[in-house]
C-alpha cells in the first residue's frame, strides 16, 4: 500500500503541517497530564487567523467530531485524544484514547459546554484498547452511542451503549454488536425511521483483514488495478442494538459506473464514512486517508451505489481528516478537526464551518486555511 503516491502526499502533508504549526508551537501542551495544567493558557490562546475556523474545545484534545441536532440543539460526540506515550506507528497505536466526552451548543456560534465523561473504556466488559471515533443516534426516548474499540484479542469491534440523556452517562451492552468489525461507525436515520450503520477503515482500521469474510491477522489488499476495499453498511434492528441483515458493501463508483480502484488514492475510500440527505439525494462522504481529502459521492438510496462527485474538504493540518455534517435552522455545517493547538497528529482539536451547496446539488469545497 505504501506506493509512491502515499510517500509523496505524506511528505507534502508533513511539510504543510510544519509550516502551519511553527507560529503556534508555544501553545502546545506536553500531554494528557498537561491538559489541566495548561487549560487556562489554552483557553486564552490568541486566535490564529490563518485558520478558517478556531478550535471549539481548548482544554482537552478532541477529534473525529460526530455532530447531531437533537431537540434543536447541537450535540457533539468526538474522540478524546490523549498522549499515552505510545510510539507513532502505521497501525495507529499512538491513538490510544480511553473515554468519550459529550459537548453541546445551541448553535455553531454559541458557547460550547463539556458534559464530562460519557463512557469510559473501563466500563466496557469486552474492551481491550483504543476507543476510536464514535457516533450517536436517538430513537423512542433513548440515545445510542456507537463506538469502535479493540477487544481483548486486539480485533476492532463495534459496541453500543444507551442513555436516557444525549449527554450520558451511557451504559454499554455486555458484548459488541454481532458480526460487527473495523472502525468508524456512522448511523444515518432516514425519514421513514429506518436506521443504517456505515463503518470501516483500512490500515489501522483492519478492514483489509476481513477480505475473506472472516478475520485473519494479516493484511490483504487488492492490487492497484482492482476495485478498492469498500466501506460497509447494515440496517439496524428496531431496538438499534444489532444488525437486522447481513453486512453489505457500499459501492463507490466513477462517472462511468465503475468501482473506484485500489490505486486511486485521491478518491478511494480509506475511513470515516458519513451519510446525510439533501434535496432527496443521499450524500456519502469519507476520508481518503493517505491523500487526506474528505471526498463525497451521491446516490439515490441509503445503500448506494454512490457516484463520486468531488472533494468536500481539502487536507487539514495533521495526518488524519474526519468529519460530520448537520443541518440546523436551514443552514448546513461541517464539523472537522486539525492539530492547531498541538501540532501533533494524535492530539487534535475539533472545529466547525458553514457548508454550502451549488445550485446543481454539488458541495462547495472547503479549504481549512485562509489563503
């Protein structure tokens, strides 16, 4: 997988990150233990106008923002980054998160409130390590928090926890969702009440270890001229706690109706699926990983197929790119993250900016830095 395109884009991203962080390195906390010590200085850190948006949270590190509007209010379910002193590796071992905080705000310009720890890895009976990007949903008076975490055999599974409040605390089910695997669960609830979970991520997300339909502790990638590994989707049961059908592929096609190829690093799926609906069309957006785009494709069904349309968000500072999209009061918003506060790939901060559409339904590409 580490072809010349990967090496070239990674070097470019590292150079860009270095240039962007040079002027704000004095605001870099030393690690998780420094979060409380540096909370005051971070909270009063001057805004850097090179960035399109400023961090929403400055006293802890947050990433992978999953935003939802519940009862007219915005709730954000991000990862909680910490510095666990784990060496950086291709499998993402240095992303060693251990709990989730929930945040809320009345609108994207309003004050953000940290509601504290909503779920801790120690409360999940089957969990081993690495509590990665979550998502949330609501149905019939219950809020659901979906999360990926490695089990005690170091295999990523997806769990679910429930609460009567959007801010938790959430109580996890005793076992992961049956037949779930990989990372980045994202739940879309359609107008008819049917809910669908999208998930998957290659490399550290282990999707490539399920190519045969069963987990194998070896990485199997398709050749560059073969169809890329696809994200997955399954409809959820009425109680939102399990899959009600077999997991299937989400097809992402080019304009000629052919699947995107594994060597098409600029466009093929890597991780971070998200689905929203606009003017009757389903928009499937995702990260391209080693080329750092948030790309999107459009389809007529929550199952797809989805036809690739373009780049929604250009590369951000830091290696990862992960997002969510919501509508509130007739306006659309893109939540994302970068590493403005730390300059370190595994210590990120969440942000938000308005998302705009063209008359033909395509999305105006967002550039996260003022030019």
